[in-house]
C-alpha cells in the first residue's frame, strides 16, 4: 500500500512533470516519473527498491498498473515480473527416490508442496503406511497446442524432462504418469527433434533415456519458444523434473561432453525476462500447501534478518552444483546449546530442493540421534522418533561461516499416520538421515527453514531464516554484476572449500552404493519390527538413553 505521504509526493511529482513537459515541448516520460518517485522512495524510506506481489493474477494486474503507480524494483524502470505458484502433492518413498536422483525481470513460480503416502510390507503380514513426504511442483505447458505438466522443481539437476505416453514406465496406467503429464511430440506443431543423447542414469542402475527436443514452453504466463528439454521413452519415475541448476550439470554435458544448452534460468536471461541468472526459493513450513520461486528476484517479506552471502564451491574445477561449506551444527533448547564437534565438519553440502530429506555426515547424525533418541532402520534408511517431540522448543542450527539457519523439530518430525512404538507411543519419521559415503545434502527438511538465493551468475548463495506463513510480498529485482542481490551482505573471510563426501551416488553419481550402514541403532528405541497388527509398525524399546530431557 502507498502511504499518504508517498501518494501525495507522487501526485505532486506527476503534476511537476506535466508542467515541465509543457514548458519544454517535450513528451511526458512516465519512466521519468517512475524514476523520480523511486528515487524519493529509496531516499526517504531507506529501503531497497521493491514491489508487492500476490498471486499470479495479481502480478499481471500490477504490471498493467505500472504506468499509473509505478513498481519500484532494484535499479529498474521497466520491471519484468511474472508470478507462479508451487503446490504440494503425493510422491514416493523419499530415501529410495533420493537415491535415484541424478548427481550430476523477476519470474516467480508458486510451488506445489505435495504429501505422498508411501506403503510398505515389513513382514508380509501387515500392510502399513510408512511415510508421508513432500516434494515441490510447478505447473507448465509444452507444445502447440499446449500440453500441461506438473514438474518437480529441482535445484540439484539442470534438465527439464518428462515422460512420453508410450514410455516403458507409463505404458502401465497404474504408474500414474497422467498426474505429472506426458509429452506427445506428434500432437505438437512446434516440436523439433534435436538428438537422441538424453540419457539420465540413476544410482540404482535405473534411469530415463530418449531424445532431446525443442518446443514452446509456457511458465507463469511467459512463453519461451524453441526451448530444449528431454523426453523419456524409458524411465523409472512417473514424475517429470524441472531442473534449474548450472548448465554444466546438464546430461548432454556431463555424459557426452557436448556444449551446454540454455536451460530454464539461462533461457530467461537470454530472452530478457530477467536480468541475471539467479532466483530465490521460499518453501514455507511443513504444513503449508504453497511456496514460491522467484526467478531474477528476492522477496524481502519472506525472510527474517539480513541475507548473508557465501561462495559456491567448485566441483572438479568447475561450478556444477550448489555446494557450500557447512561449518557448524548445534542442538539448542531453553537449557542451552550443544555444538557438535567432529572431523566431518566443515563439510561440503549440496542444496537440493529435489531431495525430501536432509543427509549429513554419519558421525554428526549419530550424535543427533543419540541426543534426541532417534532410532535408525538400515533397511529403509530412515530414522524414527516419538511424534511428541515436534511440540518441543528445540532447534538444530546450521552455520555457514556466518549465517546460521535454525530448523525447529516441528519441521523435522514428519507424521506418518498410524505408526506406533511397542510402548504405544506414536512414531514419526525424522527428517535427517546419514549420508553414508555420498555427498551431504540439505534437502527440503532444511530448505523449508531457509530463504535461499541461488546466484548462478556470481557463483554465490545468500541465506536467511524463513519468515513462515506470511502473506506479504515485497519484491526486489536482482541486477547484473557483482553484489547484485538486493539487501545481501557478503560474509567476511568465508570458508571457501570443504570436503565433499563420496561421489554423490545418492543422486546418481558414478560409484558408491547409496546404502547407509554405518549408523548404529542407538537411542531409546530399537530397530522397527513389524507385527501382524494392520497399519501399525511396532517399534521396540531399548532403554531411555537420550541425552536431552525432552
């Protein structure tokens, strides 16, 4: 909203410009008016230039209103703003899926946060619900006429790909490919074949293979013609993926050594839709149905404090993934703070929105499990904890040289429904698991608590603590050049390199097993053991050994 003072000034400024224009016989410049009001706003309010946006529909209303009221954006007179939503829907077993992940003008997309129930049969006597886990999706269209898709937003990969209707996986209608969508090249007049080099290989030996093609992409009301993406004739997943990482991490680059093509963020820059190859991600809390992604901008209402900037680490002498140095981790409650000391810290960690859980060095996870009484089951790769802990005022804090992100237990403890320990207490899944020999990954159980700006142009990450459930929006455009993220402060003397465990086999790298066996079954509950009780997973009690009185 405009204050009366600001409104009065803008009306006065408009009158002044009309007056001056008539004297000079020059046409009135609305851009000049916007510039004048923006300058006044920045000087008088001492805040970064920005604008308020709401839903995708409201953004277009704001854009239409630019000539009248003006939208103050970071060093821009003509903002390019598009808003889209991300929503939540059901998906598959997070650990199995995470292991099958590939290693290797402001546009805003609202994200879908979908809860999926995963079923399992522990001893062939009881069919039980094991996990409800989340991934984040956005809606796009491909082709002419438009074919609709709901794709996983993935910062850990770089290709957009989707199944074809007759793929080996989607031929079975029970696999649910229709939810994510399938691309039919024969139904699109704007389709063009590129090559048959699309071949993404997963850690478990499965994958997706097919063609690279180009077609018309529409996202957030913005259309990009001749956009390249992969289509799978063979695959192992019903869910299409919208990879938004470095172009150096594209399949055709990593697998074939070919030149990179312009993926979605790069295409937006090339088309002039955004100024810089950068975007910010706000997932909101575990219970929220929506979050948002802003290509080319930051939303200052979505975080607390100040954005602090740290460098991205190179991988194999190049920038390929969003790996930064985790320099400290601690557990805190009203009684105090316990900082974990381990040779595993500092550690290079991957920021990956396509991973549901967080994967940390085994030694750190073992200490956290002991302190919170988490029970680890090696068969599923999941830790279990009493659901009651979600109400406790306990944080796990992650430090990255200077910025510290606090993750509450309520964001880490996932209710799995009808699941109990043998003592009758309700059991939940714990959102941190051991990385084993693979790269440590900060997945959605971390990212919900962090507002993250991914600056691919400057190879930097800016972080702040999430402002949960706010309906306010205040958007600033990310400009070009260094220090282009509005309101962000560079960390002094940051850790620039940290060991990166394994080869990231969890997400499809070469080598590694993706199987975690080094964590012991400690804590106050034993390894889960099935009983004949329908929809109940009875977990044994091994004695109360938790260090924290919770």
